[in-house]
């Protein structure tokens, strides 16, 4: 499938940006709580339902319209949650209405519900009604209620349902539902009433009541209240990558069950302790609200671990993933022993150590504030499986003499069916199921049929010929955006069933002078360019991060003023030294500008990307540890360098490890896996889904104190002609695999 160059999405849902208002084209339901990582670096638990309002607990904000009233938060009114954040709504002395109001866009013929917590003071009578009567047959649906005795005074005939819930301490949660069957503009009013139950009267500044926690949502059911501030809560979980402090996308996950019945309380008898104890620590857990436990070793010479007292239920030959939040304390190494096979984790450096082949995959991901979340995937061999979590003194050294006090911190254990770790599900006495996220996106009315592009963190999918609303298929990775295209503008290209997106003609603008700092897919990069308008540009008419580098004859970066045999226009990954002995993944698309191939003279060179050594003080400046080298006939070679000399005073000779060819004007999808080591390195290279290299036991790197860092762009010897290259979707990762990009590269759109 090909998107023609003139095609543009008819509708875009971008989940890489927090929403600032409700979206009537998006419907989200989930019947249980579910967790996600927030921008504040902590784990949060999202409740079912929605809240389309911003500033739901602060009616002093300008989002709230005040008519004949004033609002304050005195700091002495105890709200439902125990905080002193209750709002005080005071009548003015004017004659007329005395109310607070919110205005919202709604979907026609779709039920809506508003609710708010209220408490009587010197005013006890209120009216809660929807606004903009022209959107409802019969005018604004509404109810009048007496907060002093908890009785409804009256209701309008077009109210779908209403309810008052006694919340204690004088607070009532008042709920109203209706259907905007005529229009798409609504909202709600909260009126203060006089003793005659009128909405318009001469007010008094001595009359006031208390309010807190307003909520507006689709449907007729009253959901658990969710507080909001600057952004509404649409039911979606916008998940942050804490390693890079960036918003990754929305979690739209399938249902799954945590089979660990006490996932946070490790001193419970559910957990057996072997040469160890589980004690409450003074350290906060990843949610920032509860306390973690410490697995504390005793002084025996043996293994030190905790495990469920009884094996956990599994299904023979089914795949499961076990995970737990861990944090280094006196010990920095930990291990999982699953059905007798182990995987080991360096908690301080976030590195996976030895791993049994029975553990089919493992991961270690940042969970904020020093915490990591470790996982291990395996195939169950019987109807029950054993799981152990232990401390160790080094990689694989599980048996040792303890000192009676050292250990690691633990929180949030989970065993779930499936091949990957999903969001954490908390339990306390029984297994708990997280229900599926059901996300439905409305099709644009301007097209009879649409093709839908769903871009996830780990790849993309297309759905063809959608004639109605589209329900996003749940998965274990974040959805970044969903685009709707007119099916009549999509044509089939070739026999390949895998859709290929060809982006519209790109419009570029300069990103600015050398030294400009940008974030690209969770990594920070700084530019090193000649600061010409053409040196480094960013595409302005695409959602994918696409950059264009160009060097003309004589273009020179100011940092090369004393080195006249270099020209460059590059990005380098600032403050991101990569580890030795651990998988480093690189995935990107690259396109050579149309034109003639290079015709290099002896001694000339041109790199399109390189891993640059972090040289120690006495080292000589040397060739890249690993580089992508462009040569005649548009051949691309991967070259590596290494030495064990420390310091190294002679530049090692580069070794060509593999060669391919790039067709000019065509995007090339590149994935590389590297393990840097002076003697035992590993290198895999894929181009457009085809593996070109798979090497191990080779030298890649120098014995430096710090690992190399990544640079991409043009780095060449002085040349008399122009070189231009485009890059898209540059991803660099060393905490998780990018292998999925081989088959599912990110979309260039």
C-alpha cells in the first residue's frame, strides 16, 4: 500500500502529546484500574471512567465561569480525600443568577453525566443542570436538591438519570445524566437557590456553600472520581519513559491477570524466606506513596531469597512473564530463579547478566528514583511454576556467606500470561485482573471508507477500508499516533502485503545554529554544523522526526577551525555514553539525496554515522569505534576499530565488517545491534528487513573509562561537491531491544 505524495491524513490522533481538552471523536472505557508512569517520575493508578474537565478541584481557575458568585479555597475546608482543598462559593449581592459554569463540546446523541461533591453551609439549596438548552429537546436537563436533608426538590422531564450519594461529614455527590439530542455544545451550571428555590434573586455575601471534585464524562454510569489539573482525564494512560523522561504514547493494553496474590506485602506468610527476611524499609516505593520491603540476607553461607510459599498456577507449555520492581541497596546484584533456571540483574547499572536459555527473554527498565523493573519470560513446564527472588554478591554468585544486614529493595511482583511484561497490577490477598482498554476512534465523515495507520513504539500496522468507527487493537506497547486516510487516495503497490508509507514531499526549515539541542525519540542531541541555513534542517510537514544534513564545498564547523581537513554537519548524542558488554540497539531510516555517486580520491572519506570513542587523557585521537562509511557507487560499509593497549598511542586500523549499497532517493531501513568489547564484541546488521551481518568474538572499541557515544550526519574530508542525506526515526536504546524494528520499522509520515 502506498500513500500518494498528495495524501494527507483526514484525522490524526496524536498520543505523544498530552490533551488540553476533551475529544468527542475518542471514546475510552476500561472496567478496572490500571497503572502508568507519569511525568513526575512515579507510578500512578488510573481509575475507570473519564473526567473531561480541567481544574476539577479548583473553581477559582479561569476555566470556571462565575456569574453572581466568587470562589475561594480557604485552606480550612476538609474535602472528600482528606485534603484542605474544599472550594467556598459565595453569592454576590447583585440581583440575578448566582452560579458557576463550565462549557464543553459534546457528541450529539451520546449520553453525558456530570457530578460534583457539595456541602451545605449558609446556603443549602442548589440546582445542577446541563448548559446550552438548544442542544436538548425540552431545554436544559436539571435537578434541584436540598443539601441539608438530602432530598430532591424537583427534576426536569428530560433528565435521563440522577442520584445523590451521602459521602459523610455533610458532603453529597450529586450526579446528573442526559442526552444532547439536538446539538454538540453543552457543559453544566451549578446554581445557588434561594429559599423559594429560584435561580434568579437578590443575593447576599453571607450566603455560601462548599464544592469540590467536579467530573464530566460520557455515558450514564457514575465512575470513580478522577482529579485533574491542566489536562482532562480521557481514560487513556499517557505513559512516560523514565529513562529518558519523555512521553512515549498511550497504553492500550489487553486484559491480563497478576497471579501473585500479595504483590507488595512481602512479610506476609504467602512469601517463604530462605536464609533471608523481608522487612519494611524506609524507602518509598515506585508509586511514591507506600513503603518498599528489603530482602535482607542472614549470616549463613548459602543462597538468600524469598519465594511464594506455594508454586504459582500456570498452564503447561504456555508462555509467562515474571516481573518485579527492584532497587539496589547494600547489594547491587539480584536474580530470578524460575522453574530452576536463573537470570541475573545488575540493579545499579541496569544491565542484564547471565541468563539461562530457558529464560527466553529478559529486560531491565528504569522505574524512577533508582528503581528498575526486571522481567523474565519463560515457557511453563507444568501446572505450577516456582519463582524465587534473591540477592547475590556478583553476577551468578547466588551462594555466599551473608553479613546479616545487606540486601536489596523489592516491590510490586507480578506473574502474567504472555510473552512480555505489561503494566503493573497491584494485589492484596487475591489475584487481580486488569481489564482491556477499549479505545474507539470516530471515522471522519468526509470519507466513505478510510485506511488507518496505527503507529506503536515497536512498529506500525495498517487496517484497510474502515467504513465506521475504529477500535484500536490492544497491545503491550504504547500507541504513538493513529492516522485516518481516504481509501480512494491509497493505491496498492506490488505484491507485498506489508504496507509501505511514502511520505508527502517534505518541507524543511533550519533548526538553527551549531550548538542547538534537540530531543529525538527519547535521546538528546546537540548539533555541530557550519551554521548555514542548509546545514541541518527539520521537516515541518510530517509527524516523524526527519532531518536533512547538507555540506557544500568549503562548509566548516567552527570547532574545526584548527583542523582544515574535516567538514561536518552532525548531531551527537549529548551526555549519553554507551555501555560496554551490553546490547546497544540502533534503528533509523536514511536516504541519500538524488544525484551522482561519490568519486573519492585516495585518502578521502565520508561517514554517515559513527560511534565515537570517549578517549582517555593519554589516548591518541583515533578512527570511529564503529562507522557507516559512504564510498564510490553509493556503497556503505560498516567498519570497526579496536585495541587492548591502554593507553593507546597508535591509531588502530579500521576493519571492514560488511558492505551494502544504498539506492539514491530511496529510504533505507537500518537496524544494528552492537555489543562493545575490545576482544569479545558482537555485531548484527539488517537493511530493509534482511540480515547482512551476524558476528561475534570481534573487537569493537577501546579500553576507555567511558563507553562510546553516537553521532549521525555527514563527516567527511574536504570535497568540491555537495553531499546531502536525510535521516528519519533515529532510535538509540540500550535498556530494551529494538529487534521488532527489523520487521516493523517506524512510519515515515
